[in-house]
C-alpha cells in the first residue's frame, strides 16, 4: 500500500542510516583514542582488568623509584667502606713496617694518626639523604639497625596487595660509634692472641677512639716503648678488623646486586603488564581503518536510499495530473 501519511521505505532507510552513523561514531572514537574498550560499557570485564593493572603498573613505577633510592644508599655505604678498607690496609702496612728494628715508631704513629682521621672523615661523609650506615653519631636519634628498602609490589590471587622489602643490618657496617664505641667495627675492642715472651696471652685493641666512651682495651698507638709483642697483637687486631670490614662490604655488594636485579625485573614486568593491557583494550588500527571505510560507503548508500524513499511521495502527484 502506498501512503502519503506513512512512508515505510523512508522509515526503514532512516533506521538503517541511524545504525550506520552509530557504528561510525564508535569506530571514529576507537581511532581517535586508539582504544577499542574506552569505558566499562564497552566491555566491563576487560575494562576492569585493564584499570586494575594500570593502577598496579603505577605502583611498580613507584617501586622502581624506591629501589633507586635504596641502591643509592647501598652504593654510598659500599664506596665509603671500600675506601675505609684501603686505609685500614695501609695502617696494617705501617704496623708491619714498625716491626723493623731501628724504625722511628713515633714518626710512624703520626702517620697512623692521620690515617685514623681519614677513617673518621670517610665514615662521617658516607651519608645519603640523611642516612649514614658507617657512622653512628652521639646525637643520632636512631641507633644502627635493620633498614628496610622497598623491593616489590605484589597482588595475590585473592586480590589483596602487599609491599615486599629488602633488608640490610647496618649494625654490621658501622665503623665508628660515637655513642658508646662498642657498636663500631673500629671503635670496639678486638681481642687477639699475642706473644708474651716465650708464651702467649690475650690482648684487646681498638683502632679509633670514640667521641663517647672509649672502646674496651687499648688504643692502637705507637711509642718508642711499644714492644714487638704489642706490635704483633696490634697487627692481628687490625687484620681481624679488616676481615670483618671485608665481610660487611661483601654483604653490601650482594644487597646492591639484588637491588639491581630486582630493578631490571620490575622494568620487564612493567613492560609485560603494559603489553598485556594493550592486548585487552587497544584498537587494531588496520581493522578500524578498514571498518571506517566500509561504514563511510554504507553511509553514502544509506543517504541515497533515504533520498529515493523520500521521492516516492512525489511520484503520487503524477497520478493526479
């Protein structure tokens, strides 16, 4: 039936054109944003996963920054400890040289004094962002102890999150303790066995005098009255200190290496998460461009069909001429 009140052909053509325009708007939005899932209404499940993982990725970025801060602290402490080992090695060398008959021990002691001052300078200077793992000042509010460094951000299978840390016990690397002297590797007493005539005895020595209470034992100093037995004991004590310092440096190096490995892993993990989110929500630009071209053609044809349907009413006029 032909009607001038209801144009069924025009209604159908207009409905088709509306559908084409709606699809075209979505495709153009995908192309302009680069995303095929832009909101929860597009795909609630994928949008939720992508939003959560993007949030976790930002947290991983903060973890990378925290690891960088932790690495800077361990690098600073290791650099200072390595320099201190060189100085203590030089002190051991001077003590061995003092064992030579006829050597002026007082002059060697002046060198020892300057080397000790250098140890104090190294210890106090090895600070990063207000934290010093080699020196404990008498005015410090926090004693040396275990320091926690952020190492990772973890989301469990049940959705709960947690922050994992990497620990380092700074009490094992403090060289100078200006509080009591007993917590510093160089200020506390080191007990060794030294010769005593035809037998042996135990003796306790410390290398650097604390600003607070002096460490137990005798300070390593040379005078013209220093005996060869004392020199042997001092040398053994310094060698024991060197061994402890070397162990501390090895622990610091291992901690720093772990931080470096963790930082590389976090970077790779972040890249993998970014790729995974992209697979879920990113638009395939080749596919979208092809779809847009097809929709543009359909739109032109729809407009043409609507135009033809609208002209059918004009044809009725010819019946009345």
